[in-house]
């Protein structure tokens, strides 16, 4: 049976419309809805493509997202199931209908061959990010992960929860709303040992809350929280091998913060 050209064009357009995701280094490619991803290897002039089968959805009707590191052999699979819940229905001024969408996320870390290294089910009352401009999880080439969760209740004040997990799924660090009422940016070192945070935080020296930058290093070292003067731009993107967090932009000046509390302008040498 010969297919009509218009039908073939329609099929091609539908296939092209499916969201496609590619890792920053070009080693992986995935199309939303597919049960596998493609791993690309290049040796000399030879290019090889291999299909890596993904684990089944954590729950029926869950939506899947994939997260890749800038480079390296790890990637994350995030399955989110959307449920409507009624909030404060037992109160005099409570909502008459469901007012919140709760995403019950399940997160998995996989290696280059598709082997699941760990699976973690997050709390139903949290969702990964929240709304437009939500922060994506950070995955490093060594398999460390930082993920920002937000309380799903729109009636309450924002309650961020920032978790850092290592390659084995062990929790390295946990920051909640008692130290940060809003997280605008965060960056993670390759081994997961250093976490840099910018947002609205509790500043111990001032015994108050305000725009702040936080540096979390060794477990036995207290975090360093600095007050910032607005306006503050988005520039915090990395922690290098020497522990320098880059960068925090205030006005036209971008500043990097070192492991011992020292600072330097972006682009300058130590």
C-alpha cells in the first residue's frame, strides 16, 4: 500500500514536534515518551549509537524528565505524578475545590549502561522546582546531585528544601526553610562537598533575614553566610576544583568566593 505524501509529511511533523533532550556534551539523546535513550560514542572517524533502556515509570501516568551532567557517565531519571488535592477544606474560609497540584517525584541515578545506582522517592508534599523559572537539579560528572524541592501548598509561605546526594544516594547535606526562605541560585562542586547558595536567608551575624550568599564546605566547618546588597543578578553557576564558587553579581561587579572566605573579582587570578 502506497501512503499519501501528505500523510507522510504529517507523521514527520508529529515526530519532529516531540520534545528532544540532548546532554551538553552530546553523548546522550532522548525523545520525550521513549523508553530508551541513545548513547553516542565517537572513536576516530567511527560513530556508534547504542540504545540504553530506561527503567519503567515509577507510577502509571507519571511524566518523565531526564537530567544530564555537563560531562560524564551519569544521568538522572525524574518521574513526577500529578495529583490534585484539596487544601484547608475543613476551615471556614477553606477552598471549595482542589487548589494544588502535587507532584510526587521519584528520582533515580543511572550509569552509562543504564544501571540504576539508587532510587529515592521524595515527599508527596514537595515538587521539584515551582512554576516558571524553577531551578533545575544539578548533576556533576562524579554523580553528585543537588535538587531543590518546594512545598506544594500555595497558601503557605515558601518552604524550600535543598538536598545534596552522593553517587551512592547518601544524603550529604540538607538545607530547609529554617535557614533559607527562598533559594534563587545554587551551585555544586564535582564531588558534592561544596554547596553555594544565593537567595533570602538567615544571616547569623545580623540576627536577621535578607539577601544573602551561603558557602557550605567541609562538614566540620560552619557555613559562611554573607549579606548581599541588591540588586543582585543571576551569575552563580559553578564551584571549581579549588573550591571557588563563581559568581555573585551585584550591579556590574561579579565576585567569586573562596573556600577560606576570601573573595576576588571574576576573571582575576588568585
